[in-house]
């Protein structure tokens, strides 16, 4: 069984994101899907050949986390885009955010401040499945730094490829336009299905 790249062309024409930027981003995502499948095939071949104790097998296992998370995080990112940015479409999340942060604006400010930090990576609002707390977390690399036992509910790509074509070094403008295009009903569904 292998993974198939999902079609996110419905995002083309989205305000604040040029079609050139999105098409390049889709191509990068498709590379993660392709490489996830390649690494999985190579691992299966190593197992079948009895080479599971080799350094090559170990490095492929480590590489799988990078490729798989690169694939999955891009899917989560694209899927929480294409909306009108209206958080009232996520009433349960709005209630939880208000209880924890005091207001939706306070949570958004924390998320945006995290996204504005120097560096490359991801900003993810996680729900801690143990106690329900929401955590805005910086992730440097796809495969490192994810809090265990947490469900990603809102995902923002802050690698340069996600914004440089349109925004250059103006990351704050990209982040603002991301918030204008969040599909909050998708974020709400992620919260409800956890």
C-alpha cells in the first residue's frame, strides 16, 4: 500500500496567496508523498532481504519520519486553508480558547508571536489529549519536537517556501493572510474527533 498526493487545487485563487506560490508548494508536498513511498519500499526490501540490522536500514527508518511528517503536515496545513477566517465557525474551539487564554485574540496573538520567531519550521496548535489544554508549539524540523500525546488542530508552515515568493521577508504579512484564510470548521472538526 502506498500514499497518493491529495489535490489541493481548490486553493488556487485564494486571496493573499498567489497561484505561483501555491503551485510550487503543491509540488514540494508531492515530493514528500513520493519520497515517503520510496522510503517505505526500500525499508520493505531491506526487511525481505534480511538486512534490518544494517546502518542503511536504520538511516532509512530515521528518514521515514522526515518524509512522512513532511507529507502529513502539509496535508494538515492545506486542509485548514481556504476558509473565510471566521473563528465563530468553530464554536467549541472558541469556547475552549476563551476559557484557557481569556479570548480568541489572546490565543491568536500567542500563535502569531510563535510564528514570528526567527527560524524555519512549523507552528502548530495542539490539543493535549490527556488534559485538553491547547498548546501553540514551534516545530523546527518535521520529525522533531512534536509533543507526545497531542493532536494537531491548526497547522502553519513557516518554512520560507510557504511565503517567500509572495512576501519576501515580510513573514508577518503572510501570517496575517494565513489567519484571513483559515477554514475554522476544519480546525473545529479536528478538535471534535480527537
